[in-house]
């Protein structure tokens, strides 16, 4: 299997690329605000409604565009300049955050406002994520791509440690509106970084097929390439059954652990701390060998510790149990992203990333809706435990298929390595 062993063994080797440094620093500031808003929005919905169902509905409407709109976002990412797409989507996200801040600070906010704005942000993300994930490969090239994906994930999860904690404190001190306002302002950093980049002229590729045929081509590649298909199925299972634990966090914080918004911030920050460790572990890897085993084990660990978390009734124990939950979740998600990007041809990168979005973010809304309804019937702890069991079953099935999938993955990766060398030789000549 091509292992890219000639890549420098540095944790921060992707920072050699100026554009990636600009991207990283801007995103770091912006994502702090994003996680603050995530905590504040969930707490605002629960404060207004005290409804587990509406918590699930909020998660559903915010993520469902990832399932239906992401395929269009993938086509756009493969047909147009990805840098420009990300500038536009980040600007739209900033506007939506400022609108929510204005409604909340003027005490005019109602639940339907939150649902509409969450749905609009979900549509923005359906275009943003395929373009942004594909743009990472453009910024650093194939040799440093795995490291850049891992560092990007570490940035996301590092902000997840600090953002929820700050958000929980701000909600208890000054209310949710200030979290939304700070999030809106934080987008200035990422937009400024994107505009400061120095990029080569965009070469438009002549498009002979229709948009529908382009969409089908992306789905065919994902379906017919068996390692990719099974990676996506496992990701979808974990997203559907396991990830909705985060939607139910206000219930755990207030009703199960008898805390408040600050308790919820602590819990989410501990999951973020584990996720940061997972991202760093992935960034320290030099190659792809053995990553499939890591992904299978991560799904199993994620499920097992979710079950343990569901039984805890002590704040400090719940917080500790969320560290391996975050660690395993991050390893599986980022590891899957790394293998997918290594196996996909560049011309299909945006479309495959859109399928990734469908399985990671697009399945989550169905899980959120189901979790909210199920939690009303059997309670949040039982709901989370059942999700953990489903993740364990998915991990076992994937592990049993892994030896055959590895053989096929080696052939696909060898083809991508050959294409990369041909492009490099053509560029030199």
C-alpha cells in the first residue's frame, strides 16, 4: 500500500504551506464562536420549551440539508473554484449568526425563529463542507493531505474544548444572545484569512455531462468502490445511532446530573478534549497503513463508552467517560475522511465529500429526531445506551469484512499514487 513514507515526520508539517496557515488560524477563531453558539442554542431551545422532542427537532432541521442538499454542494465544489465557494458560505453563516443574535438580544426570539435559522445554516453547510474539505487538498497537496486533515480536525476539536466552556459560562452570566453575537463577529477572522491567500489561476474544466450525470458519477464511485462503501456505511451507523447523544446533553446536564448550563459546557468540553487527543494521534501518523483497524476499533470504543456514560449519575464520572467517547469519535470520523480523500480522484473529490457529508451530518438529523422521540418514551439514558449498542454491532461487522477490504484499498491507493506521480512529472516538464 502506498504509505507516503517520504513525508516529513512532523506533527505540523502542513504549516509549511502559507495558505493552510491562514486557513487554520482563521478557522480556529471562528470555530470557538461556533461551539459557543451550539451550546447556547441548545440551552435556549430547552429553556423556552423544556422539550426533548424539540431538542431533537432542532438538531434535525439543522442537519437534514446535509442529506438532501450536499449532493448539489458536491457538484458545485467540483465545477467551480472551491476557495470562492468557502468565502461565500462563511459570509452567509456570519449573517445568520448575527440575525439570531439580534432576535435573542431584543427578546423577540421564538422557537420557530431558531428552527428556520438552523435550517438555513444547514443549507449553507451543505455547500460549505464539500468545498472546504476538498480545498484542504488544494492547499497542501497529496503528500501532506492526511496531516492537514488531522490538524484541521484538531483545530475543530480544540475549539470544542474551549468554546462550550465559554458558552456555558456566558449563558449563565449574560444570556444566549451574546454567544450568538460573538460567533457572528468571529467569522471575520476566517473570511480575512481566505481573502489573504495567494492562489494560482483557476483552470475551468469543460463540462460535457449534465449535473444529474455528474451526481450519479459520484454516487457510483462511492458505491462500486467497496472499501469506500463500507467506510461510509459504518460512519452512517455511528452518526445515526451514536452521535445524537450530544443533542440530549441538556437533559443529562439538568435532569440526570442535576446541573445547569455550565455543567453542559463542562461535559461537552470533556468530549472535545478527548476528540483533540484523537486528532493529534491521527496527525502523528506518517502513513495510511493500519488506519482501517483504527477506524473499526474507534467505532467499538465509541459505542462501549456511550453505554457506560448512560449509566453514570455523577458529574465527574460522566465527564471522564466522555473523554474516550470524543477520542474514538474523532478517530473514526477523521480517519474515514483521510482514507476517502486518499482513494478518490481529484475530479470526484467534491462529490465524494458530499457523500461523506450525507453519511456523517446527513444521517445525524434522523438520529436526532429519533433520539428526541425515544427519550420522551424511555428516557435519555436508555436512548444513549441503545445507540451505543448499535455502534458496537456496526464495528463488529466492519471488522469481520476488513481483511478483504484492505486488499481492495491497496489497489485503489496504488492507482491514486500513480496518478499523483504522473501529475508531478507533467508539472516539472
